[in-house]
C-alpha cells in the first residue's frame, strides 16, 4: 500500500487544473510509478512508457475507493487531457503511461529565504528544526 500522497495544490491551482483530489492522488501514483527504479517496473517499460496495472493501483490506493477499471480509465483520460501524461494502449488492452514535461511544473520547491514582519531576509538555516 502507498503510505503517503503528496500533492502540490499551489502549483495545480496556478495551472488552473480541473483535477480533483482523487485525480491528483492517481497522478502522484503515476509519477512514482514512472520514475521507479524497481526492476519489475523497469522491465515493463516500452519506449519510455510504463505499464499501469489497474489491480495494483486499486491495491496500492485503497482510500480512493475505486473498484473498477472503467473508473480508473475515466480518471486517466482526465489526467491525459490536462497534458500531464501520454498514454498508449496495447493490443491486449494494457495501458502504458508516460510523463510529459508539464509534470515538472508540479515539483515542490522550498524557498531558501523567508521574510519576517520587518522585511529582514532570514536564511532558512536561522531556524531551529
């Protein structure tokens, strides 16, 4: 089971995305899948496209409460329409996904400087963690 879901809401808002929380959770799963160095996952790649196993997605993401392949397919189409992924359908009905360059706009970055009320720049190293 996937233990954590990280979604950059700010970036999605700036991109004026129509994805909902379930779509975004699936997208985050797809990002992890497509960037995985796992041997089994790597062997299931074809020309940069990664096999998306519907049953595995359902198993890994129980909070989504998705139970059918058709429900996943509709959300994959929505993510594709937002141009975050490309898809490829094999002759036997398997779907393969590939991240697009737009995915880079979702990367979470942390500022190295913050300002306080007096507009003095503070270095992040000044804070105790």
